[in-house]
């Protein structure tokens, strides 16, 4: 019988996760049962939201269980099938996470179009890309002429936000950590790229980039970035509250932004959103995105680590800023 390895959560991390919070187990992979297929993963996704699922507390997704394989996005190839819907060689997108080989009901799997490389469906044409599309166009309703500020701008979501904003005729200010990321932001058309690690005063940097302020903030980071965005906001600015990665590993709650009262006087709209609430619009997103990719208007970067055992380290890299674009793990 075939065997598979999987990465399990061994302990709930305190602060920044450590490699020792995970363990690798070998399990048997029997032939697929009725209505099932067997899938060999090609790429696995590591995503910041997984950190939230490591806490044992209620959230919009249930907590990971200690001793269970890490669930999450992956793309793989069907290697055996017991269902007419999928045949060996088909590429599928799944949520069965950090495993090499597994069986799953065929009906729950999304067959991938060969139009793009399979791992693109974990990034630019997958959940992160759709997060950018929903947050910028539906939640913040960005429009031509807006000044859009994006934090974690060189990451999986941020790189797509910046490019959609340019397509829509916005001026884009992107913030990211380090000169390589700044160079990448310029490459994808960002008008003002800020290296926040080398910038003592983000509010001043934003004022220099756009003296008239910002109309939209795409929030990925929280903390000092949110404070600076509140300072820079023009009246009636819209904030798409996508994530606050700077706080995911906090062991104590952080104080809120000291300038939150600006929301009142500036009549700001801050709206949180979760991309999965919008999955019914996946078709519209994919139509836009494949068009932009085909016409060369959207490009992307990936940072790829190799092998199942690399998954915990690749995940930890997200919190150290060691990825440019989508962070992935390649198998086989
Ligand atoms: N609402 C939703 O449905 C949804 C869906 C997907 C993602 N998200 C959120 O979107 C954000 C981006 O996710 P992603 O998948 O695109 O990840 P990502 O941006 O590819 O990777 C994370 C990046 O965050 C930055 N970062 C990490 N710790 C930081 C800190 N303490 N201060 C400032 N920056 C820090 C790093 O970039 P730098 O080197 O530039 O610091 C790092 O590369 C996250 O907040 C995530 O939770 C939300």
C-alpha cells in the first residue's frame, strides 16, 4: 500500500511559531473508495490566516486540532480515480493541506484549467488574488483617480492589490520591508514604494508620497501602518480591513491606534471582510484575472521552498518578511 507523509500541529505556538510546534507523520494511503480520488500534491500553500487557527478559540474558521494534519490550500494531480468526474492526470485544487498523498471525495474538489501553471491557483488566481480583487473593488470601491495605500504590498495579496489599482487608474503607494521588495514594487508599477523598515516616520513618508492624502487604505499589517493611514486619510476615505499580520503572534493585546478618533471627524469607513464570504463571485474574479494575466497587465512573484518538511519553515517566513509574492511549498 502507498504511504504518505503529512505535517501535523504538535503544540499551540506561543508567540512566533517554531519548527518544534510541528511534526511529520507517515500514514498509509489505501486505494480510493467509491466516489473518491487519490491526489498527489504538487504545491502546498502557507498563509497568514493559518496562525489564527493555531489558537484554541472561536473564530470564523475552526481551530486546528493538535495531532491532526494541517489543513489548507494545495494543488495536486489525480493519480487514481473511483469517480467519473475526475480522471488520472487531472489537476485539482483542494483544502486538505500539508500532505503528500491523500484520498478525497471527487465531488468536493475543484478541477483546474490548464490555462495557468497550477500553483497560480494558490496565489494570483486563487484565494490571495481574489482577496485583493474583493477588498479593493467591492469593499473599498476604489475608482479612477483615487490614491490607494497598500501595506505588505510585495506579498501574495498586496502585489495583486497594487496592480489592480493601477489597472483601475489609481495612484498607488505601497509599503514593504527592504530594498528588494521596493525594487519589485517599482517593477509592477507602484508609484511610490516605501521601505517601512528604513522609514522612522510612516506618516511623513505618506505625506511626501501624496500631499493631498489617501482615498483608500488596503490594510494587511495593522499597528503603525494603520495609524499612519488614519493620519493620511482624506475625508470619506475607505479602508478595506483585510488583515493585521503584525499582531498575529502577540502574546498580550496591543493598544489600539492612538488616533482612532480621526474616523469620526474624517467620516472614514473601515470595513473588515473575509474572502470566503465572496466565493460565489469566483467566476467573475477569474474572468477578470485571466484577462489581466493574458494581456500582461498582472504579473506575480512566488517564493518557493522544496519538500513537505519545508512547510513549517515556509510558514514561519511569512512573519519574518522572507517571502516576495506568494509563499509556496513544492512537492516532488
Ligand atoms: N481577509 C481575508 O479574507 C484575507 C485573505 C487572505 C489574506 N489576508 C490577510 O492579508 C494579509 C497578507 O496576506 P498574504 O497571504 O498576502 O501574506 P504575504 O503578504 O505574502 O506575507 C506576509 C507579509 O507580511 C509582512 N509582515 C509580516 N510581519 C510583519 C510585521 N510585524 N509588520 C509589518 N509587516 C509584516 C511581511 O512583508 P514585509 O517584508 O513587507 O514586512 C510578509 O512578507 C495578511 O494580513 C493576511 O492575514 C486576509
